[in-house]
C-alpha cells in the first residue's frame, strides 16, 4: 500500500480487543510487497455488535476479514457457507465477502497448527491442550488429523453437552478431559509429548505457577497460541527445557493462508515474517 485512491479495497480485522494485534502490520506490508491496492484495518467489535458489524462491512464493500477472539465461534454460527474445517471445529477466523452478499468462512488457524504439529512426528503421541474455546477445538482437530494417540483437554469448565460447540464428533476414547488444577496439570505434563496452550493471556497468568512445581522434562514441545507481551507460560516452558513455538508462528502461517484465500495472490511470506517479528521485538 503506497497510495490510497478511489479503487483501494479494504480488508479488516475484527475482534475485541485488537489493539495488541500484529495483523495490520504484516498484512499492510504484504499488500504493499504484492502490489495490491488495498489497506488492512483493525476494528474493535464486541460480541453483541458482531452481526451488525458484518452487515456494515458488507455494505461498505469490504473484501474480506480476519476474525480474532472472542468472535471465532460467533462467526461460525453466523456464516452459512463454511469450509470443512470450520464445520469440524466450530470456529472461523477468515471471511470472504462476495458481491452477492454471501459470506464464506475458513479456519486458517487449523492450517497453521496442523502444519506445526506435523513437524514433530506426532503419530501415536499424547497431546495436552490447555483451554476449551475456539482455538482448543481447532488444535484438537488438527492433532487428530495428525494421528495422535490421545488428547488430554484441560480447562476450567466444559460445555454441558460435548467437549466443544461444533459439528465434529470427537472420539471419546481418544480424548480425556479434566479440570485445570495443579495436580491434574502435573500428571498431564508428565504423560504428554506436545503441549498446546490456547487459554487467554489472562487465564494463563492465573495458572502459570503450576509449571514451577513440575519436574523439568526435556524434549517436550510447547506451542502457545498467544504471542503478545511474551506470556509467562513461555518462560516456564523454557525452564522446563521444552522446544517452544510461540503464537507468532501460528499468526504467520494462518495469516499467509488467509492472504492467499482473500486476495487470490501468493503471500510474500518473508515480508510478512519480518514484519511480525520486527513489531513484536520492539515490545
């Protein structure tokens, strides 16, 4: 993006809050590098205003949008045209607005987390997932697609019916759910090969001391969906000798996939990566 004119198209980030997000930084860098006459802006939209916001964006001619917390499950509920992974996970983070008024939904978080998990020979291994929201269902589906033998799902609470609010029926024999307590977490950490934190930064801060009392074990993989402000959980994972993948890698991979879907162009991956890591390193 070098010059705005009457033909400039608009892409959006929708969530609450969005002030911490790196998406506008790397999206605008990518659009400029690709020579696409478009701009990417962030809109702080609360859950109750989300349906009205989508209508407004369509009216204004927005081409596409990325959806972040806490609206991914809401996007799944609202959008009728869903990809297979959106249906399976009950979560949508990428929306394309057609001229006829229709909205198509994708889950590029699935692409990102599945890609990351696949690098660590996950078949037959146990995965621990912290949290029970949209990102947790996405991580669980990605883990199952990578043929893990077991998923331990740990959260403060669970829906009354089923583990997740989505269409996919997760096999009960492969998933063990338990309350997030110090004792349960210690046991789960010992049994798990891959740990995926999908809990919010606020929830993680409440629980991070649990890692202090666990026995350090080498060669565990710790993946964190959070990327802003270097969550303390990453420090505890580091002290436990884990291989760490923080949220910037997930953001980069899902963002590149969303860029390809929404613009129809090959994403300038290196430009996006440089923008994300440069922005976060300044904090």
